């Protein structure tokens, strides 16, 4: 049954408000995890990276199951339960005096995200019409970046007092957000009818085009998750002060607030979605290549700016491509499966970069992680070029009818 226009508007407003506080709560805590446990506590970057990658893998890798559950039982209960689990995970992180408690806290946080993330994107698809979906995703990204900097600033301020207090504040934000959803989030089903869980899983697993696109994003996410590991560690190492990490997210917010929506509107009229994705990834890769030669904080922040510029070009196109490829009869299952690239890429990006960081210290080759990350970005661009020569994929995502002024990236 079609959703009335007013209900669509109300649903989008609630999602925007909801999204802001989810991102805020997350970024109060997680940008400080690697620098706190590695630089302040002295744990190995490999183990902390593994913990972060484990959270990413569980949340995104099993998002297909979370999405299928939401297809069957509706988005609202899954979102609320997931937020309470995320809050409990942050409380456990506040009590993490041993590495295994950190792992447990990351698991609880991941299970929470597994439940609330796919249905939220499913609702975003349900509340938007195809022609406005890319713009709404851009607005969500602006919120993501605004919430990231506000959260990072709050966390950066509170870390001067106590990391445990940072975690308690993050947990409080998610508890309040869950209560808000109890009262205001519409109880819509995100699939067309109550799709049986097994059927939704089978549909997405049989979709070879969608699967190929999802796996192609693994390299993209290996680069992207470094905003939580290698970039904070590098900022801390060069500046000698953990509190400088918050300015990294300040750069992200400024770029997003000023440029994200105008760039999305301008580029969608001129370039295809796949071209925008590849162009953004190219800028992210270039920034990592140049970090190899940087040893001062001001130059590092310039390259971080280039990285974020690439991200705001690529991310709306990436998410829009995912929604265009999704089967409307199993939106939750498709959105859950779409996170597998983030699951694999996130796990490799966190644990692999953490391992490279430790090896680089032992071998006295501090630039080693950035060299490997740059190579991964380059190979991913090459693979995306090959993938989007597939005529069936181009047709299914309507790329053949989009602007074609940019022939190659």
C-alpha cells in the first residue's frame, strides 16, 4: 500500500533526527578507542585493530540476518532493541580493563548495529521516491559528518577527564535515542509484505549482480575504516596529543556541511554514479599515497581534507547504487547483504592495518601501512572499472541513461 506524502515527509524527518543522534553517540566513543588503548594504555595495535575489525565484521557481515529479521517482524522493534544493545556495549567498554572485555564490548555494540542499521536504510528507501533518494542519502551523509565532529569534539573534551566517562555518555545517547524511537518511529514493514526470512536470504544470495557489486567495495572500505585507526594514530603520533584527533573530524564536518550537498547535486547532473564512486576512491587513494611523505601536522590535515573530499564524492553514489540494485520485496535482506563489503573490508582494514602498524614499528618503516593501503586503493579502482563494463549491471542501475561526460577516472 503506497505511503501518503505527509507520512513520507514525517518519516524522513524522524529518520534524520534519529540518524543524527545515532552518529553522535557512536563518534563520542569510537574515534578515541584506538588512540586510548594503544597510545595511552599500551596495548598492541594489532589487538585493538582486531577488536575494532571484529565489531565491524559482526555488525556488517551478519547484517543480512538482521535485515531478514526486519523484513519479517518490522523495522521498529529491531531498531529499538539494537540501540539498547549498543548502549550496553558502551557500558562494557567503560569497564574494559582487559583485552577480552574490550572484545566483548565490541561484540555487544556490533549486535546492536546489526539489528538497527539495515532496517533504518530500508525505511530510508521506503520513505523516499527514486528521484529524491540520492539527495536524501546526501542529507544523511551531511548529518553523519556533522554528528561525527560534534561527537568527536565531545569525546575529545571528555577524554581529558576519563575514558570511562566518555563511554557512559555515549551509552546515554543511545538509551535516549531508543526511547525516542519507542514513541515516534512509525511501525512500518520495510518489505512488500511479510517476506519469509529464508526467501529473502535466498533472493539476495542468488542475485549475482548485486553480490559482485558488494564484493567490489571491500577495498573501498579498507581505506575508509582508517578514519578510526591509522588516521587517529598518525595524528596522535605527529602531534603528541590525543585531543588533536577531534580536529580531524572538524575537517570532515566542515567539508560535508559546505560541499557535500552541492557536489552531489552538481555531479548527479553530469556524471554517472559509477564514475562518481571511482573518482572519490581515486582521491582517497591519492591522499594515502602522499601521507607516505608527510611528517608535519598541517600537511597531514591537508591530506585528510583530500581524503574526506573523496569520501563525500563516493559515498552518496555508493549507497544509491546499493538501493537501485536492491529487490523491493526484500529490502532489509538486500541492505543487510550490502554491508558484507564493509564487514570484510572493515575487518581487513582494522586488523590488517593494526598488524602493519606493529610491524612498521619493529622494522622502523613507519610508512609501510600507507604504502599497502595505497596499493589496495589502486587495485580497487581497476576492479571497479572492469565491473562497470558489465552491460546488465549498467542497465539494472539505469547507468546507461545517466550523464556520460566523464569517460574514465
